[in-house]
């Protein structure tokens, strides 16, 4: 095949490789697009669930919004006590100023010797006057006590006497109430006098309605009779220490228990006064439906008017848990799935809440898509690599085939030339022999020369036939025990005609040494090595030395030829290869380039090997080894 044809084949192989790569990249792109489309569908499903959860959560939080406007249900006058209807957990702000519950800074316990509630309580109970309390209020209080304790009214008195006592009690009580309405004392004094009033009439003199009014409601909202203790306490809480608060609350609770009145709201207010307070963030005006994180608590802010904002504490995690349970019940989520908040800043709009959906089915689907992408990509890359490797192997095989055909073409030319030479010599000597016979001239040397040329021709044909035989993959060799020394001696005698130089042989092989070989093929191996020693030799005598190592089953053949250069040693066992003529080589270079290739293959078929043990300008050592 011509060089142009080979180049054409290489170009086709290159374009096929490029086409395979382009097709592989196309399919890989399609796989990636499919992965992105499927993962996008999964994320859309997740976003849909997240959006629905956010909508449901927002609806639930808006449902918790305070139902009444602070200004619509309460004004900050001293006679309006409807703040009791509001839970202290809700904060109301007007123009960013807290209106309810009343703010209170935590204060330390007051000095026991100062004007505390306890010292004022002692002054009210003291028989001697003291400037700590209002003396007129104290006189009126003592008048009520005296009317209640008047012993001149007995059970045996007539009805008129009982009525007189009631009138006296009522008159003293009215005078006391009239003074409370006309004169407003300090919150501490008002609380102390109210508690003392309840105490002096606790023995079945006061009704539960009156006790409830004095402590909590103050009476009806239209006509209050007194400013209640809880209003004084919580509205002016900033004036009291924690000890004072506990002292007042304990007395209030005791009076409520005696008259079986509810006291549950007191705990909420006391807890509210003692715990850290909620602080409205700056620049909060105009806020609506916002979440604020303050003191490790979530607060839901709602703007009820242009100036008013309410802050409602919520358990945001618990509210989301309710949504999660609802979605599980509706079948949107499965058991084991969960909803979680993303990153929540210190202040965030309700619409900006991020909810992460941890749904097993979606998570598994996402992992499956990633696994499919990896598996498909690996399979596609492996397929592309396999196709490219196949193309490469085909290309190499074609290249080897082209090289082999080229070598065979060279071999045919070479063999034709080499065969012509001995044939021409035989023909020339035969004609000369005939002429000499016709003329009666001596022909003593000519038959021997014809035989030598025929032997050379036979040697070449023998190599060609041997090469054809061992090239067959399933070549059959006839191995049998063979004596080595006689074969070597016979070969030396047979090859003397291949060189015009005398041969000297040193054969130290034992007579009994033998190998399990095919005698014909093994003889061809030894013959090729010895013939080459004579052909490529610039010495006066061709020296051959044969040694045999029985333990290693190894035959060594040493010669005194011209040697083989280091760079050429990798080529000598390739078929149809003939090395360039050496400057030291005196003999004509001849041969087919098959000899050593045949020998190598023969020894491999025997389970052994042929190698060049060493070589230099003084000669070479060839090693023929067999498996034990």
C-alpha cells in the first residue's frame, strides 16, 4: 500500500476520533441538561411546599394579633382601670413610647429605715402619730375601725340600735371614701391605707364585691368608688423595690383567697415586672407584620394605627411545628419530614421568612438524580474511551499490517535478489562444467562448488519455510529427547562452505547432555547463529565455542564476529530487518533478515528464549535457554 493511502487511512481515523468525541460531548450535555431539569422540578416542589408553609404560618400569626386597639379600650386617666382586661404579654407603643404595660426599671431593695411600704405600714398601725402618713386619712381610717369595733352595740340590742350601728359604719366609710376622692396621696400611702381598710373589716364586715373593687376594679367603670390597689401598684411599679412588690402581692393574694376571688392574672403581671423587658427597635415606625428577636424571644409586631404598634411574643418554632403537623395530616409531608427556619435576622418581615423543607422523598430524589448523573457520565466516558481505544487498536493494527506488507514487499525483492545469486552461480558453473567435459578439461573443483552454492540456496529456502511454519499461532513442534553435542558438530561441518575462512570449534558439551526439543527446528536455531558468525566476521579464522549448563538448561554460543552495536540490539529479532553494513565487515552482507526472528520464535514455542548475552567488537555470546 502506498504512503498516500496510509495517510488517507490515518486522516479517516482522526476524523472518526473527533466525531466520537463530539458525539460523547453531545450526549454528556444532554445528561447534564436532564439532571438540571429534574433537580429544578424537585426544587420547585420544595419551594411550593415552603411557600404554602409560609402562607399558613403567616395566617396563624395574624390570627394571634391583638383583637382590640389599645386607645379604643383604654385611656391613660387615673380613673380608667380597664387595662386589667389586657394580658401583660402584649406591649403597646404610641409614637415609639411604651404605653402598656407600664415600664419599670429593676430597682434594688429599699433601705429598711426609709419610706418603704413596710415602714408606712408600721406607721399606720402605730398608736402614736407619725409624719410618714397623712394624719387626716389616718383619723378617718381609725373612725371606720372604731365604728366596726363599737361594743355598745350588742346582739341583744333592738333593731333600732343595729340600724344605728350600720348608719355609723356607713357614715365613717363614706367620709373615708370622700377623702380618698378629694385628696390623692402618694401611691405608697394609698396602697397602705387600702390594705389597712381591708384588714380592719375582714371579719365578715366587707362583701366580696367591695374587696374586689378596692383591690382590682375600683368599682364600676362608670362610677368607681376607689382607686384599686393593683392599679396603684402596677402603674407606679417603678417606685417599688422587689421586696415591696412581693410584700404587697402576698397581702393582695391573701385577701383574694379569703373571699374566693380569682388571682391568676397577678402571677402574669408580677412575672412581667421582674423579667427583662422588650425594647422597641429604632426606626420601627411604619412596621407591620414584622418579626423581631429580642431577649432570646421572637416578637410579632403589628401596626394598628399611624402611631400605635403592638408587640406580641410568640413561640415561632412551636407555630411552625403546628404547620408541620397540619401538612402531615393533609399528606403534603410524610412522617419523619420536617419544616425548619432558615437564617432569621434580628428583624425580618413576615413575608421574608425562609422555611427549609426537609422532605425524605425530595431529598432521596435529589440524591438519586446526582447518582444517575454520575453513573451516566461514567458510563458515557467509559464508552467513549472504549470506542477511542478500539479505533486506536484498529489504527495500530492497520499500521502494523501496512508495515508487515511493506516488509514483505522488501522481503520478496530481497529473496528474489538473494535467490538469483546462487542460481546464477550454479548455472554459470554448470555451463562451464559442460564445456570442460566436452573439451576433456579437468572439472575436479566444479561439482564441489555447485554443491556449496546449492547448500546456500537450500539454507535460504530452509529459513523461509521455517519462518512460515513458526508464524502459525498453533504451530506444532515435535519435541523429543535430543543429544546436543552431535547436532552442534554436524552443523559446524555443514556451514563451512558459507565462509571462505576456516572454522575452529570448541565444543565442551558433554556427550550425554540432551534437551527436549524439536531436532529439526533446534538445529535451525544453532545453524543460523553459527552461519551469522561466519558471514559477519573480519578475523582470519571463525572461532566458535559451545558450552552447556545442565542445571539451567542453557546453551551458550560464543563467536569472534564483528559484534552488534548497542543501538541495534532491539532490532535484531524483528523479521525482515537487516542491519547496515559495518565498516569493519569484510564479507559481503547477505541474507533475508529472517534468521534471528525465526530462532526467537522457535525458542518461544519451546517454552524458552533466545537472547544476546553480551556483544562487543571482539565477538558475541548468544544464550539459548529452555524451561526446566
